[in-house]
């Protein structure tokens, strides 16, 4: 996770990235899929952040929760609804593939995905331990 955060760079603006990781954590899961999900969420955060992005991880007995937040305007509801409902129509669809990639990765992990968009955007990815 640390390597993924270090690899993805903010695009063109001065965005400060803060990480809050446990000292040590073990989780049996698909590392590549988790990295792809975090990568997608980070790219979205960097695109819309005003000045700050935070990546935090909470260790739970049977899972971990990865939270990626930014201080931008929040994901517009018309972009978010197809991802949350997992359906697109001619009138309701996203404009890119980044959030869909995030959705597909989390689904592949049998995880949970949620969004809060009241003050910036908070993406919460819950990844179950496959032990």
C-alpha cells in the first residue's frame, strides 16, 4: 500500500499527501487488485483535491479499511450514482472508467465500497481477510 501511494503522483498542483498507516498489519488478499483499487481512488483524489489528500488504514480483526479523502468539491452525484447502483443507462452514466475500475476491483475482492461527498470526497474500501 505504501508503494502504491508513493507511485501515484499528484497531477500538476501542490497537493500534500498525508498517510496514516498502522505500524504493522497483515492481510491475506489479492495484492494487485488492492493496489489497482487504491490507484484508481488516488487518481480521482489527486484530480479534484484543492490542497490535501489523506490515505488512512484501519486494521480490523477480519478486514482492513482503506480511506482516501480529499478536500476537493466532491464527486458529483451524476458521476457517483451509476457506481453506487452498479448500473448505467443512456441518461445516467459516468464519464470515465476510473470509478468503474475501483468498483470492479472492490467487487473482485468481495469487499465493500462507500463514498461520502459532503466535505470533499471520502472513499472507503473495506477489504476482507481471506484466511
